[in-house]
C-alpha cells in the first residue's frame, strides 16, 4: 500500500455517522487486530458522541479516505487540553490494518498538533487488557503513566464481557 496517497482531511458534521460506523467496525467488528469483541460488547461510540467532538472548538477531527471513494479509511481526533493534546477516536478500517496506515495517521496528527496547537505532550487512554494495542503505542513512543482507572461505564463506550477491565493512560513527550 502506498501510504503517501493518504492525507488527513478535516472531518465534517455530515460524516458523524460514517465516523461512528468506522470506529465501531474497528473495535467491535469481527475482523482486524484492534477488535475487542472478546472482552467488550456494544458500540464503541455513537453518532451523537462524534457530533459533540466535532463541535469542540479546541479540537480537530481528521479522516482519510480509501482510494477515490468517499469510504473512510481512518479517523483520529486531537483536542488541546491545557498544555497537552488528547488523542482519541483513532481507528483504521480493519481491511487496511497492518499496512502502516495507523502509524502514518498517528504521526501526522502529532505533527499537526505540535505545529498548530503548540503542544509537545500527547495523552490517550487504552483498555489495559489490550496488550497488543499498548505495545503498538509504546513502539510509537508512548509511555505508561501508571494511571489506571476502572473501565468507564459512564462514558457509554461498550459493556465489559469480563470483570476487572481497566483503562490505562499513556503519554508521549516530544
């Protein structure tokens, strides 16, 4: 796959449902290494949650497209919070995973945040039990902060299928 053909494009309100569908497919679908259907059920996000994120004036939501179609290949959200940027809603279509697109999109979002938002610290959270996902981010320079919390049921990001799920905060300082 030629990664250079992908570039981050601003996401629009009209794409909220397509973005939610992509994120749900990425994490709660049946294929791809990022799926977590074995430990979490239900949707990862909703159209409403994406619409709210798109309205955040201190944030940028980006997508990339598959070929010339309007089908989404990836999404990523970067929100400035005080002196750092929060990374969220990061997804790569399962059929495109393992080809370098995720690394590329994450790096481009970080560059954008450094140049546009003036930040040099990034924070995200990951389900602690997703060791392969944690390892992916660690290979990108993210470090475990030691901040671990109970799975956030109040955020409506799915229902645990196993007990004791937690989220762990990661950070990267460049």
